[in-house]
C-alpha cells in the first residue's frame, strides 16, 4: 500500500531542446570514442577554450551533412563532459539551449568567467609586472597572441633557471678557489684555470 501511494518526481528534460534529426541519422562509433576519450571535468586549472577547440576538431573530422553539423555538436557536447562539468550541464534549465553558440558561450562563461579573466589581467597589469612583461615581449605583452605570450614567459623562466644554475656553479668555483686560504694570485689563477 505504501509503495502505491508514493509520488515519483518526473525526470527533468535535457538543457538542450529536442532536436529534429532525420530517422536515418547515426553517429559514428569512432566519433563517440574520441569524444569520450577527451572529456572535460571542470577542474579549476583546465582551460575550457582548449576543450572547445579539441571538441570542434573531433567534430570536424566527421561529416554528417551541412544542416546536421550544428545538431551533432549539440548532441555530442554533453558526452564530452564529466565530473563537475557534467553536474553543471545537468543543472541547466530544461530546454534552455537551442543553438551550438549558446552552448559554447554558457560553457565558457561558467568555466572561464569574465571575472576570472579581469582578475588575471589586473594581476598582470600591476605596474612592475607589466613593465617586465612588456620588456620581455619587446612591446605590449597583452597585445601578443596566446602562443607568443606563452613563449616569452617560457623563455623568461628558462633564462632565469639557467642564470641561477650558472650563478651557483660560479659561486661554488670561487669558494673552492679560495678554500686553501692562500693569498697568492698564481695559486688562485691556477685553481680558476682548473
């Protein structure tokens, strides 16, 4: 009697509006496998732009017809999400997404919100930091492409590490050269030569 009196809540619909696809529409198994292997989990430091780029590259490898390519992206995108990202998608309002561009924008805004971008730009924009970055980049750092900016930063770090190692080695050599306590320039010169 208790079982028959229970009310079961209906399962909510997807955030994506039910798409009108052809009855013969089938998604390639290889396509599905590639999508499942490249899931976005929503961890703090993962880049949603990288995920979208990778997702679109996979989608572009398979042809489903010109009118269906947007539908394929919408149908496949939820399958490319896991963990926090999947939870976010499942909590979107029912049937609130009708176009791929809406899905892309909602995803980017959630996992790389404008407030984070503004905060990062302000951190970089501190006057001493900005001057160093501009000098390193040979111009205005913020006007560089992401690849150029990354390369400049990587070069700066590698140079700093190389200089630090050389500095430590030279300090070590100097301390060895003068460890015997002699004041003779000839002895020091020979030790430095060695």
